[in-house]
C-alpha cells in the first residue's frame, strides 16, 4: 500500500489492490485507526468516513485539494 505523503499526523495512501476493475482515482487517509476515502474527480469529495468529524473532513479535503497533482502522479506511477 503506497503512502503518497504524511502531514499533520495523517497518512495519505492507496491500496495496491483497488478492485477489478480498478476504482477511479482516490486517496485513503488514516490516523489513530480512523480512516476515510476521498474521490478526486470530478471534485474532491468524501467517498466514505469511518470516524472523522466534519471539521477534520474539511481539513482533509483542503489538504487533498492542495496535493491533488502529487496524488495523481503517485497513482499513475503505481498503476500505469
């Protein structure tokens, strides 16, 4: 499971086995055994949330938007 980056104690990653057919571009975020998944297109949005509060989800969304090129590049390098 490639880690794309870490920030503010969060780990931003994706799983190497993302389904068959592979799911569209997205990123998982984990900290303290709490995880969420965000789609990146057409806009960054929550796919699922397993414990983060609304304020933290907004913070994560902002971090993902700021790093979307980095995430997409890592995704392409891993899967393509």
